[in-house]
C-alpha cells in the first residue's frame, strides 16, 4: 500500500547475496590507507587488524556492552566507541541480541574505561558541552557526536530530516526493527506505528531494502511519515545549524 500511495511500482526483488562483502570493503579501505578505519557489528579478522597496523591505520570498533569492549580490545582494536542506547541509528551490538544489550552511556562508559587499556570514546546522547564534560569525567578520552552534526547544513541528510531534528517531534524517538530489520533509534512516525503492529518484520537487510525503495519518492513528496529518520535522544539540545558553530561549542568543555 505504501508503494501505491506514493505512485510507485514494486521494485525488483534483490539478489540473495549482499551487494557488498565486508572483507572486500575492508580491503578497499586498507588500500585507500585513511587515518582511521571505523566499523560496527563485530571484530574484524586478525588479518584485517594486522594489515591496518602495518599501514598505520587506527582502528575504531563500537561496543554496546562491557563484554563487547573487552572482545574488541582482545581483537587488537586501537580505540573503542562505547555506544549508549541513547544514540540514534542502528545499535551495533554483536555478542548478544541488541534488545539484551541496552546500556546507557552513563553506565557503559565508566565500566569500559575501567576495564580496557585502550582509549574509550563515548557516544550516545551527547549534543552539547555539558555532555562532553560529563563523558570525559566518566573516563572517556574523546566523544563521538551524531545527531547534532546530522542536523547541520554540511551533513548529507535530506533537508526534511534536518528540519525535523529541530522540531518537537524529534523528542519522540523509538528503538525499533521496523525500519531495517535491525534495532535502531529514529523519530517515531507513521511507518513505525503501522509496521510495529505486525508480529514480525523481515530480517536485515530485507526490511531495509523494501522500505528503502520508498525513500526518495517519500522525501520528494515531503512525506516524513514513510521515511526512517535517525535521531538520538538528545535532539532537544540542538542549537546549531552549522558545523563551524557546533564544533567550537562542543570543544568549550575541554
């Protein structure tokens, strides 16, 4: 019915094999030799980690639990992003189901910082200098900010998405598998409310494929109800629309 509503034909069925293979993607990153290789959903193979170290590429892995932080450290990762459930977008859990790995930033960061020897980067619910200061006080050596930068004019987010991040609707976020098949936090909308009524959703990435085909048409028609809109729980703290203004404001906590 969503396709009919937007005047779209059903998209062709996707091939079973993922379009991109992680090992191939990782090799492309290694060959490009960036300063930092950041990843989610697990620990890369020893071969990938070794190749990064040989080329001076710093590796960053995301953890949602203390066990995941320890696994990343054991896997040779250089820095760990401790991601609290306040964060927008997908939960990068990989040892246990995401629903069983919902630790807040306030609880996760100090546990990880006390248990691992590598630097910990705090993420989730941080959008202003107060959040930065709190994270550093908890033992983090840096912070990762998502939603506040997503809302800036320099980001690649659709204009409709940026606009909504500054509106009251952004205060109503949900953790749901309805958007992609993986647990993720976004602004509650019609898509979430209607699909959550089903007994189950398609597994990742099939659910994301089915809804992703609607995205461009829905955005073109200004229909925010049929688009996943990633957003963390800190949206009501947003004040800046330019990264050149946001960054100094965040750094003022240092």
